[in-house]
């Protein structure tokens, strides 16, 4: 059986996110390489991402709030006396 050629994939992600994810993967008996390989294999098998890509209701509400408050004047205070 021929050895498959490997390709290195590098990404930069938030350190806290990586640490939290690796802790969970460790509890599942997985490492990041195995999890990423599983992810890629599901993409190939499904011809799409293996999950629904959409905003949560909370994220949508935050976006609506940001849009509604866009252009609202903001007053910055330098100290308690100015307040």
C-alpha cells in the first residue's frame, strides 16, 4: 500500500479558542489533527460544510441593535467629574 502524500495546513486562530477546543478534543480522545481530518472528510463526503452556517438568534439580535444604534452620538467622559 502506497503512503499518501501529506500537505500541511496552517491557520491562525484565537489562542483561547484553540485552548478550549483542544481541552474538549482531549476529553473526546482526539487531537486537533484528527479533528481537522474528520472535518475535511465530512466536507468531501457531503460536498458542503457538515453544519448549518447561520447566526444564532442572539447574534442576529446583536446585529439588529448595532444597526439600530448606528450613527447615535457618543459622548466620551474623561473622568467622573465630567459625568
